[in-house]
C-alpha cells in the first residue's frame, strides 16, 4: 500500500491523497474523502496546527460547510461572531458581529436575555468586551452574574 505523507509545503486539492493515522492504523484517502470522514480533524490541521495547506475554493469552503453539519457545536465555536443570525430589525440574516459592534445593548438583550447563547458562541474575551460596553452604556440592563464577570475578569 502506498502512503502519502503530509507535505507541509504543498497546497492540497480535493483529489490529492493523504495518509493519516487513525484508530485502525494508517488510512489513505483523498482530501475530499477526508472532509467527509473527519472534517474536524482536517480543520484543526489547517487552522490550529497549521500543518496542512489547502486550496481555499476547492477544499476550505466545502470543509466549513461540512463542519456545520458534522459538528454544530465545534462549528459555532470556530465561527464565533462570524456566524449568521436572524437578528430583530434586519430583513435578512447578518453576521453576529454587526449588532455586537453597532448595538451592544440590543445584542446583549437578544443573546443573554433572549436565550440565544447557543446560537452565537462568545469567547470569554468577547463576553468581557460585550459586558463592559453594556455596563458603560446602560448597567441596569445587565444580569448580576455578568456584572460580577466584568469585575472579576
């Protein structure tokens, strides 16, 4: 069996072969097949570990789409404020970053009080930014636990 070791200098396309270690031993698949078999692992190799370079159009865009279906929780974490949401006052879905930056009080009310924490993942740093903005603009809107979060950050 031929093995196709990872070449860090190569830009991979969907038909290129790659051999990765799995629980069953080394497995060789095309990058396109790896996107179906283990999209989270491929994404981590591209983004976090930066050991795999892939073509943006042919591999990375489909990878993000596969992540949405394969592991919604992971997808929300990696998308953060770039996830599209149905936010009141907008006719179409928008990136969460827009109301987060432009109307933090409305975003806070929608996200925290409207029970949309599961829709948009905010890292602790982004929570701090949001809570701090809201506490400066209208502290009466905030929940006690969020005021405490800002004080103890």
